C-alpha cells in the first residue's frame, strides 16, 4: 500500500477509517475482557489461576509472535497480513464466545492472540504508507483517537453488554466489525507491492522464541499451586529460559537475524523498551486487580465497575492524542517522567485502599493512573520510534511490543498469584489470632475461595451460618492485603521507568531527515 506524494485520496481515508475501527477493536477487547472474569466464573465455576489465562494466553501468544509477524508482513504484504490476522482473530472470538469450558475459552483466546500479532504491525505501518509525510502527524492523531476511544469505552461497553445481554457478546461483537474492516480493505486498499527478492521466515527461530516464552510463563503461572520450592516449577521455567537463550545464539548466527543485536546497545531505545515493560506491568495489574476489587470487595456490579473505570480509561484516551502536542513542546523526556511519576502516585494511593474505601478515593486513584499511563505510553512510543534505526524500524517496533506484551502477561500472572499467596497467610494468621477452630478441610476450603474470582456466601456452605459473615470479611481483607502488596510493587516499577528515562533519553530528538512509521501497542 502506498500514498500519493502530495495529497491523500478519499480511498486512503476510507482505509484509514477501517484501520481506526481495527485499533478500536484491539483496545476495547483488551480493556473489556477483565470484566468478564466474574460472570465467566459464575457460569463455568473456574478459579482465578485458570481464568487468568483468558488474559495471559491472548497477550502471551501476541508477544511471542509479533516479531515474526512483522517479518511476515514485509514478505507477503500489509493487506494480506491484515486480512489473514483478522480472519484468525474472528475465528478465535467465535470460539471463545461459544466456549463452555475453560479449555475452549483459552484456546479461543490463543487464536485471538495469533490474529492480533498478524494484523497489529501492518495496521500501524499502513498509517504511514497511506499518508504523505506532511500529514502523517495529523493522521496519527486521528487513529490515536480511535485507540483512546477504545480504552475509554471498553469497560463501560463491557458492563452494559454483560448486564443486558451476555458476557459472550464481548467476543461475538468482534465478528461483524471484523467483516466490515475486511470488506473495506478488499474494496479500497491498494494491492501490496511485494519485494522481488523474498527471504524465508525463520520458522525454527520463531518456534524457539514462542515456545520458550510460553513454557517459562506457564511455569510462573504455577507458583501458587506448586510453591516456590518446587523442583518441577524451576525445571519448567529453566527449560523455557534455555529455549530463549538458544534462540539468542541461533539469531546471532543467522546471516539475516530476526532481531539485530545492535538494538540492545542503543541506549535510548532500550530505556524506552524496558521502561514500557514495567509500565505495561502496572497497566495490566491496575486493570485486573481494580476490576476484581471493585466487584468483589466494594460489591459494585459489572456495569458500575465499567463506569468507574472511565476515570482512568477516558483520561488515558484523552491524553493519547494530546500527548503529541506535549512532545512537540517539551520533547519525550518530560512527558515520560511526568507519566511515570503520576503512575507512582496512583499506585501509592492504591496501597491505601481498604474494604470500605469511598468511591471518591477510588476515582482519584484511577484518575492519576490514567493521567500517568496516558502521558507515558504516548511519549514512550514516540521515543522508541525516534531512537530506532530507520532500516530496522519494523523489527525494533516488534521487539518493543514483545517486551510490552510480556510485561502485560507477567503482571497478570504474578499479581494474581501474589494476591493468593498473601491472602493465604492473612487467613491463617487471622484465624489463629481469633481462636477460630477450623478443620483441615475447612482451612483448605478457605484458601481455595481466595483463589476464586467471585467471593460469596454460597461458597461457605460447609461452615456454620454464624461464622459466614466473619469469614467473608476475612476473605475480603485477605484480598485487600494481597492487592496492597501488588500496588507497592507497582510504585517501585513506576520509579524504575522514571529512572530509565532520566538515564537513557538524554536530549533525544525527532530524526531530521525522514519520518518513521509507527508500530505500537496499548
């Protein structure tokens, strides 16, 4: 796909509008799915350890395949990659929507992740191939408005759909929107101009990287089940890391490596990439744990939770396009520092959330989170683009997105595991302190309830009626204890991102010769 050197045609605007819908779809799907955990748990009786894979499997597969997917787009064309990715994404959406077991739901999310990996790179790159250089900034602002709208409306739309129809339509809605985008691309998108000399996709390297990431993260997901001292746990994690190390050596020996090694010695690029990793961890942690906190601890409905999240997502959506103006005025360093520091304030405030916290306090926390994350992500994406060499921009963007998605995945797995681990300790200490005599089976039942997405009196049917109110209170307090510990880590992560910015950005400026194509996430 290519643009006119002087102006944009109506066809280009139509294609860009379709791509805007696609970006909207990615963001609304990402922010909405966390609200489906409770209704899904009620219907299929899944625990937190299993249901977190609805989030983790999608993001992990996306992260594992986004680098080779960028290469696929280079070899076979943007339009083909967009359509192929969308078809796979829609197939995964249908499978997830129809699923009646946790295994089918996770399989559907895996297909969604494969599809998202395929269409993400060409979706962002097409913004710059369809628009002339003098209009690329304006076009990017328009597309980012779709991204911001998806972030802002995702939880609210999800709440309405879950309350009025079914959680399954969170996934089904992707199908008609996907067909709309595909029809638009077939009718209006220019045909791909393919390179004359094609290089083969490194299938062996792709398998090494993807399997290594998946196996290592699977091992991390079993921490709360197997325990930190389990030899099985560390064997699986070690095997996954071994595959990743093998990929690194294999990649270095390739005449055309999938990932150029010089990227890792590029100081501003690495500062942006690693900083994005830590801030992505904060984004997912807040999204998942705050959703559970609002529904289970403060007893808000799914719909009400979606409305409350607007304080964060609408702020993020507004600051994404506005962030471009801030960057024009101050460069990337100041907005990145401001964003990381504001997020540290947000997570620091969230440490103080309790079982009876006021809505005003919650909204203040979410507002600071949205302000910080919105400022940081926009500036960090721009910093990565400015720092990456022009010839390696596609793969540099893929590596950047891979780190971001790994951060998202690890955050969901580790934060939910920490909630259960700290919650177990709290229940044990509290029951001993109050002299409550529990059988071994009852104590085990309480521990298992902490790992459930939903907490209700019906789960305590084996306890006496006079014990249930006190036990529910303890369960809520146990969750809040784990929640607070996670937010302490989140504050630390934000400060690391701020330190990386101060260390690596220097006086980074936009390239003077050529503008670069954008390929970013969130």
